[in-house]
């Protein structure tokens, strides 16, 4: 196991720069998730750590070695790809043991490592099968087993669950997290799915346009997003964000009148007329006898919760309710934000606090 340090990392393709001075410290044994929309640079960053992409500037250290100029085989990492990358003509056991065979390891040691990985992943009954006889989840476990047998310092996962159906993704993310807890190997995991990031990570790195927007623990990012991008990206359904201004000590937008946070220090309380963005998570809006009037547009019962899409003034808002209530489109409801759970952002998108 080893820590990973990334300093001032840049990547350019000709005149186009796609990664801009990234700095990340990944502690020994941590599970860190790189998350962001498509094209944000997260997979490029992972591939630079792996040595599959050259770097344009900065340094990458794994343990006590700067690995900028080392080929992938000498970095002591193991990577699990999105498409499994299994050899169709080899059995499960042969697929898992292949990297050790290429390293000219003794056959008895290869067999012992393959058996150990198969025990960990529940693959013992399938060692003599070919990939075509396996389900998607089993193939992903084989790909993980091929990484485990190498006993690397760092695991790298590049969107490994994106080809699986929803139920299997839930199962596999639990298995990957349990595997990390058992092995304790430093892990860097790339996904565009913020639910995967929230449920699996020790720390999340949120990326946008080749830059880091925020780094922190999952609940830290959820409770105190650094800017409107993180606020809107982390959380499902996403945070309601309303553009408006301070008016008579409250927040105002066309057809909207909402209270400002009471606990905001005087030095940070925005002055009259200040333009800002008001953020409130869907589960922190309640149905009240009095408050902001809104018209119900869509009712989505999910079983455990009811999701409402409502229109307040010119703004559509999402409300999540955990108590079962009856609503219908066109109905007027009154909304009240939960005190202490209101977020304010300035005109640059940065958090006010």
C-alpha cells in the first residue's frame, strides 16, 4: 500500500489544455472517488496515474517514488476497466493468473494467489468457466480478481459498474467497498454517478472542466458545498438553486419570497439589493400552512418517498417528502425551508459562509 501525491498536474493535447494544475493527496489505504460530468478530466487523470497517458506538467508520486517517467508495469498499480477486458479463450482462473504468468512467477504461487482472490470474490465455482458463461457481475469480479492477485500498492477503477443494470450496480458497489475494507489497499475510483461517489468514498474529488471544484468527505460536500456546481452535482435529486436578490431582509425572486438564514453572522449577511443564489435541498423543503405558494406540476411516488415538482413564480422546484400524502397536479401548496439548512452563494457561485 502507498499514498499517492499529485502536484500541479497538467495535460494538454496540442494547444488544448484539458487538466489544469490539479493537486490531490491520497492517503495510504484511502478510497478516493473522482467524480464529475463527462469531459471533466477524471478519466484522463486516472490514466495519467496509471501511466497510460503522458503528463504535460507537474508530478505524480506513488509511495516514495515520482513515477512520471515510469511505464505502467513498473508503477505497482492494478487497473480495473469499464469493459472488463477479459480474454475470451481463457478460463476464469487463467484470466486471473495471466498477469502473474507474464511476470514469470512460479506456478504454485500463481495458483495460491488465484485461489485466494477467488475465495475473496466468491469465484471458486467458476474458475474453469470461460467469460462467455458468466453474468456481467461475475465478469466484473473476474476483472477485480485479476487486479487483486497482483497485490499492488494502488487499485485504479475506471467506471467499472457503468455496463451493469441498476440492481447489479448496487450489489457490486457494496462488494467493492467491502473488498476495500478487507484489503485496505489505496484505491482511486472514477465515476460520473454521484450516488456511487457518496456511498463508496472516504473522500470525493469533484472535477469540472479539468479543475478541482472541491475535495472532502461525502457528507461534507453534501452539507457544505463550496459552490453552486458542487451543490447542484452532489445529491439526488439535486439542490434547488434560485437566482434573486436580498429585499427587505428576505430573499426575493420573481414570484418568490423566502427567509434568509437566521444564523448567518452579521459580517456575512448580504446587504439590501445584493444579488445571490439561494440553495435548498428538496428534502429540506416542507409543506406548511403558510409560506411560499407553489403549484404542483408532477407527483412521483417512489414508495419510501414522494417527489413533487412544483412551480413557484417562474421557478420549478423539487420537494421530497417522506410522509405519504395525497397531491394532484394543479394543487396549490405552501413551502417552508427548514431553518439552518439554507445555502447562499454569491454571484461568482461561491458559498457565502
